[in-house]
C-alpha cells in the first residue's frame, strides 16, 4: 500500500487492465466453474453486504439460506435433511468427515475413499488427522466395492462415494457402498459437488443421494453446475445430530452457536443460489443439463470420427479422450486459446459447461483434429 | 425447488421482499462488518466470475492477490512476508495453527491463547485436534504474560496474541508474548482480524505485528475494517516454510499445489480488497480510522455525561459500557432499531464502524440515556 491513494479512475483502469489478463470462460474446457446465471449476478449484488455469520442482523438472508437448503434437500432425496451453505465442495467434505470423526468416539480413525476422490480429501486427512485410505477403481473408473470392504478395519469411521468424479464424471456404486456402510455400522458421505446439479436431471441414473438407505451426508456445489456465484457450496446431513456435532458457541453474536467452518459468510452467494433455483426450477435445470449432455455427445462423436476416442463412456458432461502425444497436443491447443486438462491416468479431460456452445465446440474439434494430425 | 421455475420479475420481487427483512447497517453497533467501500463493490462486480482456486485461468486476478498480499505485508511490518487471501479470520487462524502443528512434530499438542480469543479458536481446537489452553486476562482485558508462561509445557507448540480483541478492542502485550515464544522455542500467531486495519493508523500504538521478532504469523480481515466485500480475509507468515506446510497437490488444475483451505476461491473479494487499498492508500485509511476513533470518543464522553462509563479505556473503535439492567436496556434499544452486543463479562459492547455517523450516534446516546433512566 502506498502512502497516498490514487484516483478512482486510475484504480478502475488498473482493474480493467488486470482483468484483460484473465482468460474468460469462452474457450475453457478444463473448469467445473462457469459464468454465473444472469439472475445470480443480480441477486448477488442485491445482497452483497449480507453476512450469514450474524443471522440476527440478516433474517431475510437467513430465510434465503433455509429455503435453499430445503430446495436442495428435496432435489437430493430427503426433504427433511439439514445443512447449510458452505464456501464450496472442500468445506462441505471437511464438515462431513469432521462430523463422522466427532461422532465415532474412535482413536486413530481412518476413512476409505475412492482413488478417484477429489484432492480435497488429502487436505482433509491432514487437517482432521484422519487417515485417508484409497480404494482402487474398476475398469470404468468407479470405485470397486470389494476393494473398499477390504480396507475397512476397526478404526474405520466412514466411507466416501463420488457421484460425478472430477476426472471422469463417473458415479460410484452408491447403493453397494451404502450396503457395506450399513453392514459395518459406518457413515457414508457422497461427494456430489459436481454431480448434484447434473445427475437428478439425467434421463436415467442410478440411486446416488440421500434417498439411499445408508447415505449419511452429501456435498453439492451451487457454484459449479448450479450456476451460482462463488462462494456457494452445500452440505446436507440426513441426521441433524451430525450437524450439531459441528457446533461452536458464539458469544457476542446474534446467534447462540454456529455450525459453519467460517465465521463471516457470504449472503450474496446464498441469494444468487436461491435466485437460480427459483428461476429455473427442475425443468429449467433439466434443459441446461440436456444441452450440456448433447454437446458432450457432439464432442465425443466428432472426436471419434477422426479416431480420437474416450477410454470410458461419459455418463455426464465430463468427457475424457485418449490422445497420443498429449502434452504436445495440449501445447498446440493452448496456442489457439483452448484450455483442457489431464487426468492422472494421462487422458485429455474436457468439462462441457453451460458457457460452451456448439459452434465453439466445432472450432475446438477442428483444432483438435489438426493438433492430433488427423 | 419446484418443478417449474418462476419468472424473472417474480424472483426479483421475492428477493426484494426478503431483503427488506434484513436490518441494514444504519443502527448496528454490534458488528465488525460494515458497508463495503463503493469502489470495492465496483471491483467485486468486475471480477465476479474469477476463481483464485484455478489461477492459470485467472492470471490477472492472481496478480491482484499477490499485490494485495504485498500491500498488507508492508502494512504489517514485513515486506517479505508470504500468504494468501482467505475467506476470513477463522480460516486465517485455522491455517496458522495448522502450520504450527504440522511443523512441530509433537504429539498431543496444545496452544495457549488469551481467554479473550475469538470463539474460532474453540472451533480450531476441535478441527485440528489441538488442546486450546486459555490464559487469564489482566485488569484491562489483555492477556497476562505470566499466566501464559505458566500454561506452557513440553507439548505446547505455539502462542496466540490478539491485536484488537473482539469484545474490548484491546491489544495484548505482543512484545512480551514474543519474548516468551522465543525463549521457549514456540511459534506466535497474532490475531489482528479486526485490529490489522486499525492499529497501524492510530496516532500511537505498541508494536504488534511481524516487525516484532518472534511473531510467526498474523491474521488481518479486509472484510472488517478493510471495507472490502465478503469473503476477504488475510493470513501472512514470516517464514515461507510455514505456508508450504499447508500445501496440497492439485492434479487436473492449472496450478501444481494449493495452500488455501478452500478450493474454489472468490477472486471478486480479492479485487475489492485491492481496489480499496489502492484508492485509499495509508493516508485514506488513517482518515477512516481517525473518524471512527473520534466517534468512539464522542460516544464515550456522551455516555459518561449521564453516568454510563466504560469498564476500560477504549484503545480503538470498540467501546464497552457498564450498564445496569443491561438486558432490559438492550430490549428497549432494540425497540428503536438499535443493535448492540454484550461481552462475556456482562458489559454493553459497541463497535463504531465507518457506517455510523455523528448524528446517528447522537440519537443513540439520547435513546441510551432514556433507556438507562438518566
């Protein structure tokens, strides 16, 4: 910070110059975030000052949060589930595992997660001092339930299944995991950070949410496919007592206790989430998801037509492709402004978010064809 | 969520109705948050989509974060300090204690914090599985260094001092704590979530920041007296190796690793913080702090004139008052729309934030005089 400030116009000019360095989403096929829905931006602005950490001052914003939780609880198979709006998938996953840990009464606890689990679970292991055991995947990059069972011991407190893996968009066999959880008296958390706003709107899908007996909690991220603003995550617990294990007393605030990981919390992102859910309804979300799935199929068929094929059939709007000389192909695509990412197994990974369009994807296919020498 | 969505105008009408239930800040003397500065709102909007969790896509926003860290590092006594923009004081405090814990190599660790420490330290104790020992305060609600020393044992990993306590705005004797930390080979974290944007601008103040030999890390919250938007916190480490102990590898992102507690992170709040710092500069912040201190003195003198006095001389823009029949007085003030809070010792607590004005405070004094029967 300098001694003197600079004038309003100069600050804006600096900001605009810095913003030009950001890539924007137009040619981004590597991100699970996207443009917020226009109504999300309006709602965000309207509630920009609201702090959900002090709900007595913001009872309207608090009512918004409660309504959002009630809407996503209905979406995810249990209207009576409780939870709150988090900063995103990582906080949601932290809080689920923390609740399991605090409920377990065990020492030297471990959890069993799929090898495909988001890297936030490594963070969680360190943060909460819980061992994170990784179960191998089957040929379609879904966790192998038998392998999960093998990793359970008397210090295991819970299992994790992924509904929409970050790398392949695959859905773990949640019903099988739930059966194992029930048989071994373990909690089961479903990480549907990405899939939560996709799977319910697919034409058909396996049971994956709180409607499955044995699922204890679920993560869903409004700031991914929910087209809300950052930071908007969601955590739901089937049993209210798990949420209560996260409680910290809050003297000198308008509330008596809080469950959230952070103190001050964005009311703006909660309002943005509310606005998108109210505006689109189930039917509107289905249209968005249908469009992304259609574009995914177009991308798969287009790439296949010149011999670039997926290692696994996509089940949602995440497509992986087997590409020779991948690093070089990516460098060439980057020269045309494209951004794609790479799975740990070395496949090209594409996330087909709502900011993409068919003409843009046709351009991408043309460039991919050139870059792969087809 | 309903099957069908509702129209744009109806969503906005609902939001506006809900917003009317929020109190707004005009008569709020209980909050450490305030209206964001107008330039913060503009910057926030400009970067609403930016995700600091994926810096390769947002190099401009990443540059903004680096510049903010460099500005607050200069403000807090060590231009070479490293850190990042967090979601707020709780995340900053979590990360400091987590780094200490990971560096210590001890088992069954404990930290010694002032009895006045923010409730987030109770949360942290649970989250990180670190025992939180609370040292009693002196007659002016600052931690007693001798009491801190008594609580240290061979499992202690670090100490915490508060620069601007939540309840009294007091500054712990950081130099004394630093001496104890150095003598006992312990880390020392300073929680200046509130005070970080106040103390440097007071006409005189004791050393409290990274310039004090022995201070390892410091928390400062742009979304409190920094007049930025939510969520904007800051954590700074004197030694980069502490930050590196928080690293998690991030496959399939544009970065190799991340230090933050959350994954997806608001670029908007970072830009808002940048804008306020650039626009105001040191001199502008001093004007804001001077004004809040002037209003605090007005409130203290006004209340004293009818016999309501502070239990301790205010050192910043937090004022406590000894009020008989406090609960009843608060109920009466609430009827006129005022919100104040209560310290754990039973004093009325007032935070004099930039959203307040002298005419508003005069109205408050008149109502306080009536409510206390003076």
